[in-house]
C-alpha cells in the first residue's frame, strides 16, 4: 500500500527546482539580448571597375550612323523588320520636330515664345541679362505665332532673328541668345525721368542782360620774345 503523502512530497520537491531553472533561463536570455548589438550591413563590394559603354552614340561609331550605311534591324514575328537604335531626335535633342501654335491670347513677347517652344524639349532659357532684355521683351511678330513643322534648332533661330545667334549649353541644358558678329550690343537707354538733374548757376548780371550777345574771351597772345 503506497503512502498517501508521496505525491505531495514529490510535488513540493519538483516545483522549486523547475521554478529556479525557469528563472535562470529567463535571466540568461535577457542578458544575451542586452549584450547583442546590431551588426552594420556590409558595403557592397564590386570587383568590376567602372567603364564607358560602347558603342558611343555621340561619338559617331554607332552602326548605321555613317552616311550610306543601313541601320540595324531586328525581325518581329515572321515578316516584320524593325530598325533598332536611337532616333535622330533622341541622339540630338535640337533635331526634334516642333509644330506649335502660340495662343494669341497670351500677347507673347519673344521671350515668352522661346519658353513656350522649349517646354518639354529638355532645355530651358537662360536668365535674361541687360544684353538680351531688348530681345526677350520685344513683341512677338505675327508671322511667328505659328512655328513648324521644323526642328527645334531652326525654330530658336527664327525666333531670334538675323541679329542673334543661339548658344546652347549642353552640360546644363540651357539656351541663350548672343548678338551675332557685326551687330553691336544694344546701347543702354537713359531714363530721363529717373536721371539726376544738374543745376547751373547763372550770374545775376547775365540774367538781367539776357538780350546781350555772348562775348568770347581769347587768351592773350605771346610775343616772340616771351618765353
């Protein structure tokens, strides 16, 4: 016959042992989490040196660019051949075709028309200066309200007229106008309303004798013996 107190003594012996193990295990886990630091992500390492892609579409060595050469083609489906490679307008943004109608409601100046033409072309008009202000602020001639179809290069020259050349900064994609050789830069116009006035004092006796003829006074002549 088994003792009725055995299960009680067994439970009393087992409970403190497992409780102590659980506490020790929890303390170890917390200590490990506190000491573990996140490792920085390793930097990507590449064994390939930077290189320039080839062929260079701007160096003229693209197949099909040379005069008289046939462009490269690929076959789509069974009978369709499609030319591959960048278009002329993609290689040279100044060669893109412009065909626009400038709204008459804008009452545009030449500068407004240039900005309208350059919209979505990839280029911007450089900041105006004292040299280009006379061109940019001039009223747009009526024949230039309709531009195209023509290349962007031709459109910008038509807007500038014969006295201006178009200068393109490809690095910053900026367009500006410079006077053509043989044409002087516009002279500075003096605004009389804002210019300083000079006061000249006239002697009282001259004012009283306003009808008298002016008298010219010459310096005395030297004699031949004077030195």
